[in-house]
C-alpha cells in the first residue's frame, strides 16, 4: 500500500520532470515506470485514445503490458476502453471470475494475467485515454492505492494536455511556416521562398563565382481555359503543370509558382549557360502532350523568358524582373516561344535598373519623342502613311531602343500613360501635316502593346483622344502583335470590336516572328497584316522566304486583308514583295523613321526633297522612292 510520503514524492518528481518540455511519449513512459515502483502491481500500461483513430501513443512498463494494451485496442474491448468510455475506474480483481470482457479475458488469462485495474485519464468532462495496472495474481487493490493510481492518472492527464497543446501549437506554427512559404494549390515554393532562395543564390554566386539564371514561364491562354472550363478545371491544370515542371528541373533548382499561371525556375550554380537552354527545351517538351483532366484534353503552350547573370556577378531579384521582361517579349510575339535577356556584364543589369527609374521622369522631362517611318505603296512608291515609333533620348545613355522602353513601361505600369501620349501626339502631328497639306490622304499608324490594349478604359481613352484631336478614326491604324490574342482572346475580341465600331483600323504587326497562327486572321477583325522583317530578310538568301511571304500574302488577300512588308532594305526585296502583291511596304530603302516635321517636307516635295538626309543612300530610280500619293492607302 502506498503511503502519503511516497505518493507526494512521486507527484513532485512528476512535476519536476514534466513541467519542462517533456514530449507526450516521455510523459507516458515516466507514468508507467513510476507507478510500478510505488504500487503493488506487476506491470502498467497506458493508451491515449482519439475517437475514430488508431491510438497514437501507447506506453507500458514491460512487453506483456504492451501486448495487453494493444490487444484491448484490437478487440475494441477491455477494462482500459471501459474506463475511457465511462470515465470511472474499472476494477477486475479476478480475471477468471469476471464476465464483462468475454473476448479479452481468455487471451489475458492465457498470457498469465490475474487482475487488472483501469483508471481514466480525465480532463474536464472528457478523457484522453486510460491507465491500466496489471497483476499476475488475482486480488483487489487497496482503496488507497486505487485513489493514488487515479491521482497519478489525473496528474498525468494534466501534463498530457499541456504537452498536447504545446505540440499542436508547434504543428500549427510549422504548418503556418510552410504555408507562408508555399503555394496552397500546387505546394510549390511561393514568391517569399523564391526570394529567400535568390538571396541564397546571391551569396553563393559571390563566394564561388558561379552564375545563376531565372526562367520565367507563363502559360498562354490560361485565362481562356479558366473561362471556358471553369476555375476548378483551371486549378487542376495548374497542379498538372506544376507536376510536369517539377519533373524537368534539376535537383537543387527552385521551381516556384509566383502568381496565377506564372512559374519561375531559379537555377543556382550553373556550370554552363547552355544548361539553361537545355532546361528551356525540357520545359517546352513538358508541354508537348495535351493535359488530360477528367477526360477533357487541353493542349497548352507556354511563353518563357530567361535571364542570367555572369560568373560572380551580383544576383538580385532584378533577375526575375528581367526574365519577366523577356517573357513579355515572347508573349508579344504570340507566345509558345523563348526570349533571352542576357545580363552578363554587370553594367547592363545596372543600366536596366536605372532605366526603369529614369523612365518615370523621362515623360515629364521631355525626353520622349516620336519618329515617323513612311509607309509607301509598292506599286509607285507613293507615301500612304507614317508609323509612329517611340524615341527616348536618355540624358546620359543616349537613344534607348523602342522595344526596351516599351518592355520597361509594360513592367512598371507606365505603358498606359506613355501609350496615350504616343496616340495623342500622333493624331496631333497628323493634324498638323494635313493643316499644311489639306486634302492629303495620309494614315498614321500607332503601335499598341498587349498590356496597353488590355488596360481597362483603353477604348475610352482612344475615343477621347480622337475627339480632342479631331482625328478621322478611319485614318488611324492601331498596330497589335499576336500577343494580344493569347492572353485573353475573349477580351481582345471585345476590345477590338469596340475599336472597329469607332471606325479605327487594325494591323497585325510583326506577323510571322512568333507563334504565327493563321487562325487569328479569321477570328479577329484586322484589316492589315504586316509581314515581319525576318521573312523579308530571307528573300534573296533563302527560297522559303519568298514562298512564305507569297503564301501569307495570298492568304491575306483571300481573307480580304491588305499586306504591308516590313524592313525592306534592298531593291531586290522591294521588287520581290511588289511582285507578290504586297500593297504596301516600309523599310530603310524608302526611309528611316524621321522627325514629324520631315513628314511634312515629304508631303511637300516627295523623297526627292531634302527631308531625308538621315536616311540611307537612296535608290536612284523606280519604286524605291517616296512620292506623294493621291489615294487612300492601308497601314
Ligand atoms: P515595329 O512596330 O515592327 O516597328 C518597326 C521597327 O523596325 C522599328 O524599330 C523600325 O525602326 C525598324 N525598321 C524599319 N525599317 C527597317 C529596315 O529596313 N531594317 C531594319 N533593320 N529595321 C527597320 P524600332 O523603332 O526600334 O521599334 C521597335 C519596335 O518597338 C516596334 O516594332 C514596335 O513594336 C515597338 N514600338 C515602337 N514604338 C512604340 C510605341 O509607341 N508603342 C508601342 N507599344 N510599341 C512601340
Ligand atoms: Mg509596328
Ligand atoms: Mg513590325
């Protein structure tokens, strides 16, 4: 029989050991060990019970007791479960004379058990489990021992609750930490974790002179998939994409989902730049077969931008921004393609960062201007229009390429403002030309970027500018690239329809430089195709160049569209596109882009005037001259 002193020494021992950071299993082990020391029993066991679940925690003072604990759980019967269920101590002083546990008793007797006493581990009205005391001989337990055992069980329950609460808190904080760093849908690292890995890569690049690369992948037409098949389908697709991409990254690379349909792969410690291109190829291959989701098959393509830093160069999150910029270039060309921004050479990266900042003040500082490239009629070289091209003269870096300016503006959100300025300036300039040369039919073409077209209120801005500048809408040609169709075809359709309703004309720019889907030509209300310079350059070198330009021109004509050939530099190219029936052309052969005032001069005197001194040597005769035209042309 336990005396007061022993019990209180066990309790204070319990208190000392358990008050600290004792794990649950440790508490149970301690409980069963101490109890066989102080009570007249052969063994003790304890089982924690969670309704509907297999017991997580079992402890026993010896192997037999452990078997008895498990046996009761397996049978779903026994003093332990009874104490747990009723909340009352259960006493079985003689196993052979008890008929409450018909399944458990025979097995227990066969294993040499004489008596068992079970005590609930109580907390409030509920129970956590039960403590079992086993004896190999029959006989009741002294009431004071019964009370002492229940006291120990209660104390253990209190510590267990404490430990459980601590453990749950730990699990929650682990889960929270994981969820703060991972995307809930795909389980991939999120932007925060990517940022941490990038910092890690930066330290590593600094230490080991390694290079890093970022691949920015954005699904083409994801929004369309979402709208067509519903968001749950879109979610499934993203999960499937995450799975395929996970399979192509190298161990040690970080694949993150940074937003909606955007994935980023960070490659640290690159041995060769070629490794990135291999990775890009594997990313492409990952999209070759269609995604089969619940019986629906969708074929997806992806636009990828790549940026990398040279050995030992500072790696910053600008690498992501630049990969994103490159990705936009890929999109601009119609998606399903790669673009690389090569940042090797820290000065280039630094320059771009500065440009990003400087563009904000460029507009107000009068550094932005427009140059106009004449568009001529191939038949007779007559001037039919002028394409406005953005020019940024940086105070220290001089002329910044238009594509760089536009991609930076698309990134930092200035494209809306800059685009509106370009449009208004173009309309005003055309107004001035016509004021000087009344009655001259002359179109003005303005490039519109993907982001700009998709901005809410774009059509309203166009309408306002047309009205404010008293511009004839039919003389305005907006030049779009195929990129607008892959992002959100439905929205593009409705914006383009609104523009058409205003009377504005539309041209598909750089046709053939990117994804080049002829399907777009039928679906979208464009008036003109501008054949990319890339095809024109092939004329004279590669017979397929002629064949492609010819085929596209024929197709355009079948669809009732006019064709402009871009980038004509030689008489041979001019002759070829003219022979194939391209109505219009532009290129250095006729004129470089010139200041607005020079267009006025051309209207006055034609190319033979003095306006185009900045241009290349001009052809001596024939159609390679800009003449003032007398009828309306297309873009
Ligand atoms: P784009 O609309 O296809 O414009 C034609 C580009 O080709 C211009 O380059 C022009 O200078 C160049 N080019 C014209 N003829 C020849 C030629 O015979 N040979 C060669 N090698 N090049 C020729 P630029 O001005 O650098 O503009 C590049 C692109 O930037 C434009 O391509 C257009 O997509 C974009 N862009 C220019 N201005 C704007 C703008 O105001 N807004 C938007 N969104 N994009 C613009
Ligand atoms: Mg253009
Ligand atoms: Mg073009």
